[in-house]
């Protein structure tokens, strides 16, 4: 009985499908940091509009991440600093 169970588990592990996860937009953000003239770092947060992760458990080198951010959602915690960065060309 034990040999049959081990054989069944081994056979199931040989064929593993690609796992796909979609990002939960409420709990997913992109964070960035900008050095300001060597004196301080300002951090920004962007909302994720869409995206996800695909994993092949048999070959993790095939993993893929896709992310679409809303550039207008940039939050620097300071409206003046946001306006300065938004107007930069």
C-alpha cells in the first residue's frame, strides 16, 4: 500500500501545470525611491492597474511577471514634489 501511494505521488509530480497568479490591485503597489541632490531620498508609490505572475514549477527559469502601472497614480506624499516630477521633461 505504501509503495502504491509513493508511486502515485511521484507520477503526479512529473506533470505539473504552469501556475498563474493575478495581482490583487488593492494589495499591490510599486514603490520607487529618488535621491534628491544627495541629501535625501523621496519615495513614491504607484497603483498597479493589472498584472500577474506565471510559474512553471518544473523550470523556474520560465517564470514571467507582467505589470501595468498607472503613472498618474504617483503618490509622493507631497503635492509640490509630485508636480515638480510630473512636469519634468
